[in-house]
C-alpha cells in the first residue's frame, strides 16, 4: 500500500485486497509475517488484520477492492470470515 493519504478523522478503517501468488511448484505455508510501517507513520497505525477470502469469492484480479472498509463491506463479506494474522501496536516487528 503506497501513498495512502490518511484523512484527518479520529479513526479510519482502510481495506485493500491483495492476491496471493498461487503458481508454486510445491505447496507453501505462511509461517510468519513482518509489518513494514515507515517510522514517520507509526503514530497513525493501530492495528492490521489479514483475512483470507472464501474460495467461493470471485473478484476481477485487475480491479481488486481498495478503499474505506465501510464502503466495501458488502463486497468483502466473503473475505471477513477467516483471519489469517493480526498485528497491533506493541507487537514484535
């Protein structure tokens, strides 16, 4: 996520969908994650959640959802069931 201008609201929930690579020759598992937040933005970020979409969810890979979570709630409903990982302030880097 690059160049997102955080609004001056007290709280903003922003959602962005990413497609994970699937073209591996062998099965892969996620065993860790690393959060990259620029030091100048650390006071703005409180938590991050990574959800896994249901296999039944269908999206246009060239136009994935991106914007305020409340505006995308209906579109992302099939992606809010499984939480893959979470990070919050104070979590290890």
